[in-house]
C-alpha cells in the first residue's frame, strides 16, 4: 500500500488559442473544437525547458507533502519529449531540486509516462522512502521540428506535474495499479531522435478506446467494484471525444469525468497528473470517494490506478 | 446488395458524416464518411450487429476501411 502525499503542477504562461492555430493551419476554429474539444493549450517560450516546469510542480508537491527534496528516495519522470537522448529530464529536475543521491530516471512512454512513473513509485517507495513521480513535456518543440501538421498540432500542449508517493496509507491511498503494453503497435505512435512525431490517429483512437475501459475494469474487478462505484474518472486528457467515448463504454455519465483538455490541451505524460493535481485543488477528491486514473500512450502502453480518499 | 452489406450499412449509418457510398471498395476514411471517433463507435455498432467481438489485435483501421473489407472481416468472424 502507498499513498499520494502531495500533488503539484505547472503550466507555461504562453496561451495558444485554437483561433491562432486555425489561422496557421488553414482550418477553422470550429473544426479544431469538433476534432478534439481543445480551445487553448500552453506552449513554452523560447529557452524555457520542461524541467523548469517540473521543478515548479515538484516544489509544490513537496511543500504539500511537507518534505524537503533531500528526503526523496527516487525521482521518476514520465515524458515523451525529452530534449536529448540521455540523461533524461529527471537528471535536470534532480539538479534543480538540489537532491543528489537518489535514483533518477525517465520513463519515455509519452502519454502514459506519468501513470507509469506513479506506478513505479508505488512499488519503489516501500524500499526507498518517498518517491517523486512526475510528468514533464515540451511537446511544442516536437511539433515545431517540422511544418505544423494539423492532426497533431491542434492536440498537444506543454506542462508538468508531480506527485509524492509515500509508503503506507494516507489521505489518498493507492488501492491498485495495473499496467500493460503491446509492442505490436510500436510504430503507430513514435518519435525518432530528430524526427517529426509519427502518429496513426485512427489506430491510436481505436486501441485507446478499447484499452482504457479494460484497464479501468482491471483495477475495479478485483475489488468487486463496477464503474458506477467510481466517483471521479481522471483520465489522460488526450481528446475530449475520446474521454466521452470511454465514459460511454463504461456506462457512466460525463459528469464523472474530470476535464481540462479544453484549457490545457493534451500534455502527454504530464496530462493525467496535471488533471489529478487540478482536481485536488478544486476539492474534487472528496472524503470517502473512489477515483480512477487511467492513461494510454506509446508502445502502445496503458494502465489504470484506483485511488481511495480517506473518509 | 447482400444481407451482410445491408447490415453493415445500417450499423454504420448513425456514425456516417456523409452518405455511405455505393462503391464497396471506396475508402470510408478518404471520402470522409467516418472520422477517427466515428470509426470507434462504428466498430462497436458492427460488433453488436454481427454478434462478434473484435479482438484487440484485429482493431486496426485497415480492416474497416471499405464496405468490402468490413463484410469480409465480419462474415469470416461470424462463420
């Protein structure tokens, strides 16, 4: 058993409205809204690294957990847009936090990286003490490597989030986490060292619409729970249409979905942790409630976690 | 039109953004009949219509790109 001791997130200041992208991509704002439900996203300014956002998010999470960086047993960062092959954003984050010594590594799985980082933290923390699980992305830099492609440019935003995972029970306990991957689809969502983002959108949607509900049921079934027993679904904010499709598949109302994709876009690995941090700030992690986290990303890989808020 | 084709057209109809073509070999994607999310819902509709669950490994767009491919897939699965 592990618990979430603190959450934090950080977004760039620069807002990129869909109207701005529509003009650059020769589409209409209405087309973007219909395609993904995103009104605006945040992009980093020149010279501003994702690690700086991760540092802000981590310091907020550490503060809420009443911990200093030196107490961290490990730092795990999910990402898909690290600016170099190695070392990862985790090394920059560790340097910024001034917390040398603890193991620090990246999980390069794009949109599911934050959830995998959290899952690894759950398993690590009984041995190492509190673990910083984070997601950090500079997806705008990936998009801007090549002429903007409307299929991807409308989706992605930059951001970071962090979560302190500590052993034992706490105000928000992790009841179970399940992960999976299928390398058959490795080529359907990939990013070379210098290349453009390769995304077979239809394949991603088809697989995600199947894998996400299955992953969610995989953490509910062993507890004798159904989707109706869940109070809040905090899913990877890939696309508003996908979120609604997952809700339909699970037979739950859209009012149970936490949604911020309209404001921050798809922040890839940071997405599910930013959403969880915002949900916490908005008082949506209510006493006694059950919360589902779920994400889908490169590999393909997917996973879900069941959280229980102390009553 | 075969009974299977009629069943397929009926299953796709709720999710079609424009009229479904008569040409069974026309790409439903290139014509704009189905977008990504329409495809997601259409597969669920086809599964219900044929009483067949599409395994995850078969869940790739190319299997559902044309009326002919859809018919081939579901009739073989249902057999």
